[in-house]
């Protein structure tokens, strides 16, 4: 497959109830895509459909191989007693033999992945006792162990400390260089400018293309509605979004 | 000294005591680790529903002179099917549907058991009697212990993924529903086997309390499972000894010992931080 991800006329939702429609985009290998939109706009629904957890209600999706998915760390259960290395090791599950303990090679891959995210010294630390940014990096390490061609990351920079954010951004660059496709969801308009492509979602696809073409005032207003304040300072449209966190 | 030896040896002198101790040891060894997963996967309510919902099956088996295990198995299947069917109605919702079905099943079981032509066995079915276990019950407990350990070992990694990060499970090739169904299946078998010793109402003690007791104190999954197993065995043995010394009902004594352990574990300060 030449593209990493391709969606065509996709409609998605839960139990037959449609929450997202008209999604059509293509992402080549070695490119990054920002999935931009407000909470409840359909970002997570799109990812669940790409992972195969939700069947498309209409249209088609194609993904090159089984994608790795990094959920928001606040969705993980912090009281479950596992260490950082154990979590990274979970990335070897799709490689088969899930009923057996991990092999030595899996263990090495997990250690290497933790080193890559700068957490080799925290390998034995309990996952729930790490900071939000460190937990995000451990989940990224799990995705690295999975060695997927396509990575889906759900708000990876939300609530992350600056050191972790820097480390994660650098890693995105490396993964892109390796020819992997990255889909990163965010509600932060400014960070969207750093991606190759942007897709704007608010219950349907409003725009798709390079950030300089897509991120204009009309599109942002359509995407965010009243949740956005446009900053007028003469340059390109700048926006600050007002987020209501859902739990 | 002599008194202590007397205390320890007393239940071991009778075949009834030895059998009861063996039964609670086997059940505790498998139900303790199972309890850790039930609590970690947030399935406590399902566990309770399953245990209580199979009462009519037990009563029918007792009436027909069939093995209780068979009745429990049938009861679980009927209960699960009814819960699934009732929960499908969105106006009712799964939790309410479960509550209604389980109460209905429990009522039906009691109705059957209290009918004039039914032999006097309701008390045994509800509260169990570890002092009355047969050789067949012990064999069933042994098979459960071996099969349960193998199942939990085989499911260890998928269970961990689902317990930590249910939303990320699908991308790792782990089918959330299948893993939970497998765990509930093992739970159903465990309830069916343990019900003879601990009864339909008290069996929950060994399937939840050990996990609550160790939850805040163990720092690894393996440690939690081992500690929960050890605690379940210790609680069971303590209950049997209490029953011998105090003349209290054995099943209830075991359930109480386990509940006290859970209370202690939840109340004791943790070592860490």
C-alpha cells in the first residue's frame, strides 16, 4: 500500500449513531497529519475507526498494517500495579504468542524504546506514579515496540511538562524520517502549524490540506464556533480555543 | 503449649475437618488471584450478579438430584442470556437490567427451594457448608485450581492490557469483549465449584475480599495475585478453625474472616510514600 492511511467518504459513530461524516483524506508514508477540532468533534471516533474498533458506517478506510494507538494518559488506570517496562512490553503483544511470557528480544526492544523516550532510568518505576508527561512517553515507548507503520496519537501534548513535550516533538520528527505516518489529534490551533497536513473536524470534515491553506479564519470559525477567540494582529489568523474538558 | 497444639490439631483429627481445610485451600488458591483480576477489570458487579443469578439452576439441580455443578452451569447461562437480552433495551440500561434479572432469579430460586415438596437444602445452597463437602467436590475444586491457574497464566498479558488501558487494547490486537468474557467464564465456573463450600450468597467473599485486602499494598501484578491467593487461603483456614472452636457456621465464618481481612487491608496505611 502506497499511502499510510486513506479515508474515503467515511462516516463513523457508535451503535449506528453517526457522530462524524464526510471524512476523506490521504496520508502518505513519512508524513504527519494534525487532526484538529473541538472536544466532541469526532477526533477520537476517527481514531477508533482507523484502529478497527468501530466499523465505518459509510465509506471506507484503509490503514497500512495495524496502527499503534496512544490514548490520552488520563484514560489509563493509575492504580493498576505495573512498571514502565511492563507497559512498554505490552507493545510486543500484536507480534503473536500473547499467551506466553514476553521473549528476551521483546524485553530488549522495550528497554530500547524506553531509552529512546528518555526514560531508561525509570524502567522499574510504577506507571501510576510517573508524571503525566512521563506516562505519555511510556505509552509512546509501547507504540515504538509495536513497530507500526502508522501511529495514532490522541492529544499527546495535553497536560505534558515542557521537557516531555520537547522530547515527544523530537521523536515525532525521527518517526517521520523513518517513513512512518503520524496522525496526531489536538485542539491547539498553533501546534497544528507544525504538521505537513491538517484535517479539521467538527462532526464532519471541514477542511483538509497543508496548514497554510487550511488554517484560515473561516475554517477555524466553522471548526470551533463559539469556542474560539480570533486574535487580530495583522498576520495569519491566530486563534485561542476555549476548552471544556469532558470526562 | 499443649493448648496451642490442641487448637491446631483439632480440625485435622476428623475427616470432615481435613476435607473442609483442603476445600478452602484449593478454592482460596485460585479465587484469590481471580479476585485480583475481577476487581482490576471493574467486574465486581458482574461477579455478584452471576453468583446470585444462578440460584434457580442450583435449586433445580438439587430437586432433580443432578450434580450441583450442572445446575450452576445452566443457571449461569440462563442468567447471562436474560441479562444480555434485558440490557439491550436502551431505556432500561445494562445496570438496571442486571439488577432486575438477578433479583428475579434469586426470587425464583427461593420460591422453588421453599416449595413444600423441596428437600430442606436452601440454607446449604445459600450459605454453603464447607464441613459437608464430598470427595467429588474436592475433585472439582482441584480441577478448578489447575484449570484456573492455567487460564490466568495464559490470559495474563491481554488482561494486563485491558486493566491498564482499555481504550488502547484494540490497537494491540486485544479484543476487550473476548478477554472480559473469558474472565467472566472462569468466574462462572469458580462460582459453580465454590458454591458447595461457601454458598450462593457468601461465595462473593472469596471472589472480591482478597483483592480489596491486598490492593493498596502490593506493587506488582504477580505480587498482588500471590498475596491475594495466600490471603484467601489464610482466611479460609482461619474461618474453619473459628468454626471448630466456636461452633459457628463454617461458610459464614470463612466469609467473615475474609471480610475482616479486606477491611484491614483497606484501613492499614501503605508502606510506600
